[in-house]
C-alpha cells in the first residue's frame, strides 16, 4: 500500500494483484519456477472472475502478477506492475528478507557458507549450495532493479540491513 500510494498507482489493480501474486505455489527449486508468476496470474484472473471483480482490470492485474517475478524476467509495462514488482523484491530485503533467506536455506539443507570463500570474493556464487551466496547471486542486486522512486528509497535502507549483517558475519568469523 505504501508504494502504491507514493507512486499514485491504481489500487484497484495493485490490491488484488498483491493478494494473489503467489496464489499458485511452485517450489523454489522446481524446474517450473520461472513459470510460477504466469500460473499465478492465470489463476488469479479466474478467481477474480468468480468473485465478479470488474473485468476491465483483468489484463492489468494479469500483467502485474506475471511480471512481478525475478525468475520470470518479464518486462513491467505499467506503473502497477512496477509497484508490485518492487514490493515483492522489497520483501526479500531487510530483516524479514534476511530471516526468510536463512530459513529457506535451512529448509533446503543448504550449507550456510563456503569455508574457502564465504563472501564470494574469488568464485561465482552458488546459492543452490550456500545460503550466504544468495546475497551475492540475487539479494544485493535487487536494489538496482527497483522501478519506482519509493521502491529505490526503501530498497537502499533494507539492503543496508543485509550489508550490515554480512559485515558483522565477517567480523565474527575466526581468522
């Protein structure tokens, strides 16, 4: 709601898109992961039709949901899609994003970090194997991918939480 209001996006599009953007679950490690947002967009429109939501919003809602996903790599063509994409990416940053990253890494039985190069200084990040590598593969890049001014402002603040965490982790590692 904060981004939508700040950017004066159409709440009649952003609101249902935000509620339904992940209405189809596809596991993070599934080969179908890149299709998850389109599957959710298709299902969301069906749900909205059943609820007799105004049909003039269906195409915009479908686009916003399909384009929100990092893995889908679909260009955002509307302000509402940009707002939803920024909001979704903001969820991956900050304290909640950090907590979610660590929790999912544990759930997927990933190691916390590489013993040889924990901060990806001399190797490519492998976030399928190491949780901390996900910061370098994706999370720290999200700040530069924000489409709205409000999103960029919040992303800077939340990415700083991740950078502070990594700096503290570096200080706590044995030499």
